[in-house]
């Protein structure tokens, strides 16, 4: 499929998602309120996008649209993670849409448009494209965060998300422009080529300032300390299915872009070059961000009473772990971690969303008292997801952490790995605390039985199978990722 | 006629960016904060155009068009959220939006 020299195939997933999103929106305009139709259409579009991404596999690394978009192993794998995240989010939102009487069409359309932004972000090989993709994500998610309009908490969270998100975007943009000033290009491949040689002193100054700004912008988007302030508030206030979405798919996309820009483009080459001059600085900055995120996230999570806030701080801590992988420049380990994180976090939030019930009311950890044996279909999966988040052997969380730490150790980040492992130990406390409350605390009032929908059961099956499959038999996914890594190697530089 | 050196343009843009950032930090009115963010975006635009004309390369100017569109979209969504909050609260002060502890 090629006309006017444009290779549409390369943006196949994005085309599918955009068309589906517009279709869902139009259908809603002409015959509103058909949740099943819109939902199935959206889900079909997302699955088709995943297929389109897989179809890029055989192409090998190709660039298109004036090298603005790239199709390589990193993109294919992260697109699949995002697709999985969106699919599970659609399932998690299923009963929530009925309960809150939310018009389903716009909700699904926004979800799809956000996903378009994410897959484009993963595919972007140009800082201009990267900025546009990031904005597509954030503008869609601002609206989603404030979706429960009559609830003040939701509106407040949308406002905070918007103000801080737009603020960080401005930093990101200024960073992009300064880097453009230093290298005369916004294209990442071209930039890597220019930075493999020496630059003038003034250009180096511009480059440093630009990269620092870029780091601030990215820091906001992937929720790392000290740019995390919005996270707990937004995660708490946003409708729970939206929180589930925010904490997984956009984060995976953000880390993919982080990897592409920092680990691949700004990587040190071991020779006298601008890239090496720069690398020593960004590596120490990212190291600091990683340590702060892990430590702060885990320790503050301990004192939380609201489970959504607790999971928000846990999400900050996990961002810290993932940054170790970014430093080790092992994108496959990061990709695997994000896949696992998406599965366990979405699974956990699915239960939190269900238990919160109408109006997001039962969200305190104390509200989970007595859930244990009264509704085992809720409590046991939640316990498994929490244990996996903590990284217990046998679950996917362990394998992901192990791989990440192992490759960081090999890359010479031993201190960082030690801090990461110690932090993991701390995190066990607050994850298991929820489990203890569920099983060993008596409830103050009668625990209601919550009917479990088919959509919820599907989410559980997918997430649980994923957590155990990746925890016990991860070799096939490893092989897939290795193949993807080779695919990248041909394309890079 | 002497031409203005490029550093002056960059300095003006940097000053604008700082003014915008300080506005966001200091002001508590949501709309004024949005204004500050717009000033920051335009400072970035000015820098992009400066480099673009200095390099005789069009990339920077194209970026500016996209940024303008993004800024407009962002303002539309942002103002909608601010209006929504105003309906709940009858105030634009972000410090009073404290149901979620910071």
C-alpha cells in the first residue's frame, strides 16, 4: 500500500485506531447510549491495531514520513503492551459506565484517541512527532480524568492534571527547541549522527540545557520524583478505571519514548563525542531520579490509608525501578517490566474499581476488612496481584524485577540495584498489609456481596493467566523480545 | 542597518519562558496560570523560529504551527475543566481545590 511515496503501512495501527475512534464518536452522535455496540467496536479496533503492529514485524526496521516514524522491535512490542492495556481498560470500564450513567461513546472514543497518541509516541523517531503524540495522549486523558463531572474530586483531579501536565509539556517543548538549536535537527537518527562527533562549546551548552528541560518534561509524564506531585491526587480523584488506564498504558508509552531518546539516541559511544560529554550528566540525573522515586514512593506508600493513593505511590516506586533499566540501556528488560506491570496493575485496579462501587466510595484500605473469605473471587486475585507487585517468586513481578536488576548489575549499576532490592523489601510491607486487612480483620459492618460481571471475570482470567504465565514460563516472551532486539540492532545507527 | 544578533532573540525568549514559569508558580488563579503556560509555549515558539531563520532551515517553523494547534486544543480542554470547577466551587482559586490533599 503505497501512493505518493507515502508508506501507510508503517502507521497501520494508528490508522486503524483513528478510524475506529471517529466511527465510535459518530455512532454515538446518531444513536447514543449503545454501550455494547460501542465497546465491542472499540475493542475490535484495538485488537486490529495489535494485529497491524504485528504485521510490521516482518518489515524489519523501516522509517517513513521523512523518517518521522519508525517501525522496529521496540515499537512493535510496546504497541502490543499498549494494546493490551487499552483492551483491559475497556473491560474494566464495562460495568462502571452503567453504574455512573456515563455516555459510553465519547468515553471509548477518548480512550481510543489516547491510545493513538501512545502508539505514535512509541513509533516517533523525531522530537516533533514525539511532542505531538504526547499531547494527543495528555489532552485525551485530561478529559478522562474529569469524566465523573458531578463529582468534585474528579473535576479537581482533572484540573491538577491539566495544569501540571501543560506546565510540563511547556518544559518538554522548550527542551526540544533548545536541542534543535544545538543540533540543527529534530530527527533522532540524524541527531545521533551529529552527536557522535564533537560540537562547539555554545552548542554543548544549548544541548545540556535542552536535555535537562526534556528530562523535566519526561519526569512529569512517567511520574518520577521530584516531578511526581500530581500523581497521587490525580490517581485518587480520577474514576478508578481511568486511574487503571493512566497508571499503565501511557506510562509504558512514556518509557518507550524515554528509552528511544535517552538510551538509544543520547547513549555514550566511548569516544570523544558530544554524546559522551552529555551522557555523564544525564546518567547522574536519571540515577538521582531513580533513587528518589524508589525510596520516596515506597516509604510514602506505607502511610497511605486510601488504596488508590497507595497504588499511586507504588506506581511512582515502580517508575524508579524502571529507570534503572533505562540507565542499563536494556530496552527489552524495560519492555518486559512494563508488560508485567500493565497486567498486574490493571488486574489490581479492576478489583479496586469493582469494590469502590457507585461513586467511588469504598476506596480506603480499611474498607477491605473481611473481604477475604466472604468473596474469595475478589480477594484471592487481589492478593495475587499485590504479591506480584511486591515481586514474590513464582509471579511475573519477580521475573520482571530479576531481569531488570540482573541487566543493571551487568551494566555496572551495582549500587542502584542494591537500593532497588532494599526498596522491594520495604514495598512488601504495604502490599501485604492490604492482604492482612482482607483476610484477618473483621469488618465493622456487613460486607455486601458484589455481583461479578462477565467483563470482570474476563479481565481477571487474562491478568491472572498473564501473571502466572510470565512468572513461571517466560522463555517464549524472552525469545520474542530477543528477536525484537535484533530487529532494533539493524535499525539503530 | 545592523542586524540584531541571535543571542538577543534567545535572551528574550528565555526571559519570556521564565516569566511564564514564575507566573504558574506564584499565581493561584487557574486562568492566570493557564496564561503563564501559554507564555511559556510561545517562548519556545520564538526560540524555534529564531533558530529556524538562523539555520535557514524550515523544521523549526513547521514545529511552531503544530505547537499553535496543540496550544489551542489544550486551552479548549483546560478552559472547559476550569468552567466545570467554577460551577462546583464559584471560585477560580486553585488553593481552594483541596479536597485531594497535596
